[in-house]
């Protein structure tokens, strides 16, 4: 259970981090769009805040519970050397959970350091550069040059005295699946799994994304600064498809372990009004940070799991 909890937390972290990485890197509207995307893609550093909110209905057999969820994330990203600081707060079912994480590139691999229950651990994520390149999500500007039809012009908007140029941008479901699958192979070993357990973990990951479709993001460009101000999109369909596939995989595994005669209650997690907003600021002027010494000295998560099993 503890290992699965860490896995699910890491999976969400990877999804959110990948979305953030995809963006941090007198003109006509098209020229302004091109310039703003280029500014962000070529940024040496920036601050990003993310807010995800929505509702979840958890059903197990005859039992069901409605849960409100709000997640606030603040992050600072540097590209040379690559490092990211992420502080998140999850409010759900009357409880609040805060976590602190750092992601750094070490020897061509990404390593994440995470503080949970006042204990630091580290985990190798694998080569996320390759994952991003495989999906094509590493460079929004390149996609714009290749096919400008991916960006659909919407009506301008004005909020709090600022005028925004607005476009819709669609990331294909195939691109999302390719990105996550290219990272999944290293996750099992990072969690200390091997053999059948590692294969099951990769199978669950692939099942979670097999039905994922396109995601359309609305991009708000500040006409004055010529920078992308924020991006908004719905995650309801994305999360529902992932949760349906995940619950199906868990049910299949439970039946395989308990036999066909085992009574496995129906499980379902359905989301509604699940929306994400990413805001960018301090492009090329973000405050620098250092990864804490206690994080750098943390044990690998596979070692911590081994110690917990020895103590049982």
C-alpha cells in the first residue's frame, strides 16, 4: 500500500511536471503568438504557479463519497543546469497535505527529491528529455512552424486592465501516451520492483493512458509584455479515462490473485469540474535556489522500502 501510494503520487507529479516542462523552455497576432511561445521555450528560468480544482466521487461497492479537491503548486524552474523546485498543497476531504520536491538532472537522468512526513527520499525518473522529444512536447514553437492549424484564434479578452490575445492549442492523446510510456519503463526499477512486480507496474501505467484523448489548452498572451501569461484547460475527461482504466486494472489484478470466485466490489472514481490553470511569471528573472543538503543526502526510495519490509 505504501509503495502504491508513492507510485500514484509520483505519477501525478510526472504528469504535472511534464506539462510544466512543455512550456518553459504594433506585431500581427500570429507574430505575437510566435514570439510569446519562443520567449517561453527559450527562457533560462521562470516561476510557475498551478492550480487544479474539482470534485471526485469515489465508489466502492454500495459505498460512495463525494470529495472536493484543490491543489496549489508553486514551482521555480532553471534550465542550465536543469533543476526545479515544487511546493504543493492538496486540500481534500477536510485535510491538507503539503509536500516539497526538487527535480534535478544528474548524469543525463532526472532525479526527484521528495519530502513526505518529514522524511526525504530520492528517485530516478529516467531520461525525461527523451520522453519529451518522443512526444514532440519539448518544443511548442517547432509545432507551430510545422502546423499553425494547431493554434485556433479566439476572441481577445481583457481582465483586470490587461489585454490578452487568446488561442486554443491541442496536444494529441498519442503525444501524451508516447511521453508517459517512454518514462514508465524506468519507474518500476526506481520503486525497487523487479520481475513480475515491475511488469505489473508498467502494465498498470500503460492501461491508465491507453484511452487518453486530446487535451485542448487555452493560451492567454499578454499583449504588452509579449509573454504567455497563463494557460487554462479541463482535465475532467483526461482524469476520468485514466481512473476508469486504473480501476479496471486493479480489479483484474485482484481477481488474478484471489481467483475467479473472489468477491471483488466494483470500484470507480469519477471526476467533475476538474480544471487546471498554469501561470507564468518572472521569465528570465526567477530567484535562484539550492537543493537542501538533507535532500541530496536522502536514501533511494527502494532502500527505504527495503528497510520498511525488514522491520515488518
